[in-house]
């Protein structure tokens, strides 16, 4: 019997990108050699995620430090006349107050199980986000606390320990097949893919297009 839900924060409950984050990419594009904002975003996201994937256990690094290094690489890559530290300051504002998806608050109000946010984030950003949107939750587990980031199973194991639960007691909901579903599965946790964009669903994957569609699956 389910006893709780694990829920990804950025990209699932709140938007991964938003006007502030896009302004950061636009600034690099307008002041450098990039051909489009999309190109800037793709280069930054690839570099940042590569750094994040290698920052686990004894090699753990904060989101703040990884993002700053990544912005330095981005500025050099596009020869942009931008200050990486200022780009990071803008992103920190976004991480603390990103746009929220319209179904999130109603879902949290209607779900009968305790909800734990499990996120690749520094404590300060995730806590500011939850506080900014007044999101009710039983707990908040970050990669900073675990010293591991998704899809590494140790982040999910840390969340289980914090919640006092076994893998079969929870379902993890997230927008990433790799970070959320495969990461959770590696810790023995079943997952539901929040596929807001209507992408093709791989065989064997439980998918929903909104958080509301999760509710009937919990009965």
C-alpha cells in the first residue's frame, strides 16, 4: 500500500525555464556569437548536466558552484560580453521563484498522501521556491542534503531514509525519463512520467499529461 509520494520539483511542480532564465540565455546570445537563444540554452544545459552527473559522493559540488563554472564556459564558448557571476545571480532569482504549473497547487490540495519533494538543487533555492509558492509538503530532499544527484539512486535512498519508508511505499513522479524514472527505479521505486509535452511514451512506462491524472492511479 502506498504511504507517500515523491515529487520532482523543477520541471514537474514548477517550470524548469521561465522568463528570467530565458533572459539569461538571451543576454549571452545578444552579446556573443550564438545564432539563437535555443543554441545558448542547449550548450549551457549540456555542459551543466555533464557537470552535475559527475558531482556525486566525495566529488559532490553545489548547484551554485557548478552553474557558475558552466556560465564561465558558456561565455567563453560564445565569446559573450557577459559577467558569469551576474548571469548566475539572475538564475538564482529564477530558481527561487520560477513560474508554477497551473495544476500543481490543486493537485497538492487534493492528493491524500504525504508529498515529499525530491530535487537536484541546493537547499536555499529549493526552499525559496517552496516558500515562494507556499507549496504544502511533508518534506524536501535535495541533492545538497544527499550529496548525490539524480539519476543516482542514492538521492532516492536518502529520501526514503528521511521519510522512514521502503521503496514499495512510494511512487516517484517526475518529468525526466532518465533522472526521475530510471533514477527512482535504480532505487527500487516505481515511477510515473509526467509527459506534459505529449512525447512518445516508451513501452512499459506509466505516463500522464498532467498531475491531475495521477490521482486515479493512487486509489
